[in-house]
C-alpha cells in the first residue's frame, strides 16, 4: 500500500485493469514498473528483466557465473517479463469478468487466450506460466 500511496499513477493503471479483454500496453508496462518497486528496485528501473539482470550481477558478479556453494534465493527475484505477462493476462481476464458482473449474460471469451492452457495429460485448465523456451537468454549464459 505504501507504494500505491507514494505513486498515484499506479492506482490509475490498476483501475484500468479489466476494461478490455485484451491487456493494454500501458497497464502491462505499469504492472512491470510496480513489480520492480515491490522488489525494492529504484524508481529508475522500470523493466523486470533489467531488474533480474541487476540482481543476478549483484549475486554472481560481472562474470555471471554461479559458483559452487553459492546460495541463491529465487523468491527475491521479480518474475521475468514473459511470466509477468501471462500473470497479468489472467488477472485482466478475471477482473473483466468481475467488471461485467452486473450483466445478465456477459460475453466471456475462452480463457485459452488469456494466460491459461489445457493440460495435455489431465485435460484440465491450468495457468500458462510463460510462452517459449525456459532457458535464459544467451547473453546471461556467456
């Protein structure tokens, strides 16, 4: 709440969540900046991937090599942008439903384009954590 009280633009950004079934780029960039603030980064850091890289360099040094015995608490890292995007799609989808609760028969699209997927083994609807490969960018590996 302290972050919201200190920066009213975040309140305006989050008020716009769920206005449309497609997540707005301003909402996404605002959520990204807010996430950086939540993880304690300075206000000049507005991109979660940049924040993650700063954190990795702080832990590993400029060589970006993990040393044996090095303990890394991944819960102190903000999510990468791909993960945050899928999370925000799910949030936006749910808020869209809530914002249409007054309608008798709201038209609700399939959740499959909104941060969810069908698990091929169970056939159940599950969160889609991210799209694409799970390995880090080559620049962080060399």
